[in-house]
C-alpha cells in the first residue's frame, strides 16, 4: 500500500460520514417525538411499578429455588467405580489375536494339521 491509497481510503470514509450525517435526524427532534408519544409522565409513573414487579419476581424465584433443594443427598459413586460410556468401542473384532502369544509352527487360523497336533 502507498500513501496515496491511505489518503484515498480516508477520503472515502469521510465522504461516507458526511452522507450519514446529512440523512440522520437531529437528536433533539427524536427525543421530542418520543416524549410526545409517551405523554412525558407515563415513564415516571411506570418506574415504581416496574421496580415492584422486579422485586416480586426476584423473591418468587428465590422461594422456588429454596423449595427445589433435595431433602437428602444422593450417594456419590467412587471415581474407581466409574466406567466410560464409550469403553465398548475399544472391544474390536479379532482382539483375541492381539492378546495371545503366537507359537512357532502354528498358524493363526486353525487348520487340520494344527488340530491333529493339539489333539495328539
């Protein structure tokens, strides 16, 4: 990037800001319109009612939480008794081949010659 690119970028953002300011209404007009809609005093009257309703909801929530406490504690299992819910995935087919020690002269698949040797 060059210095000209930076200057062009700044000028473009300045133009965007000017366009936004030209289209935006004055804040004083917006506030006056909002006061006219609500009647001015309506919000002041509603504030105590809103505070009271919030306090009542908070007290009700605390009371409900207190009622939900369990009357007795449940037994906690020991960490040594824990079993993984996915442990069965480690039980792969052909596992017995991996857990046995091979012997010389015997194949992994039982054949007639292996069976004759073991039976005699």
